[in-house]
C-alpha cells in the first residue's frame, strides 16, 4: 500500500487502521505509524487510540513519556489524570 499526505478522514482512518494491524505491540505500532509520513499528528492520534485500547500502555513506556514532557505539560497531564480519578470516584 502506498501512503501519502492527505487531510481527509476517508484516507487517514484506513491508514491508521492499517498501521495498527501491521504492528504487534503498542511501540511497534507507533514506529509504523510515524514511518508512514503523511499527516502524522492526525494519523498517529487515530491509530494510537485503537492500539492503546487493544494493547494498553506499559508502566515503563508511560514513565518514559512522562519523563520527556516539559514540566508545564507534565503538570497539565497530571492535573487531568487527577480530574479523571475524582470524576470516576463520583460515578
């Protein structure tokens, strides 16, 4: 299959699904999606949503990602996670 830049969902969604199907782990999928080029932020966001639900995210990978975030974004992420915990506790 040939991949190329496109901004339409009818093209990006199938590429994202294909990237997911070609991988055998969350990390492998991410490498595959990034290697495709195209509209990377959209493609990877769609496919990552599929892959995370299927594979989950290891503690090690999550920790490495947290470590690489700038402090300001790390604080936003931790605040959002805390909000989700509180909201889940109320339900």
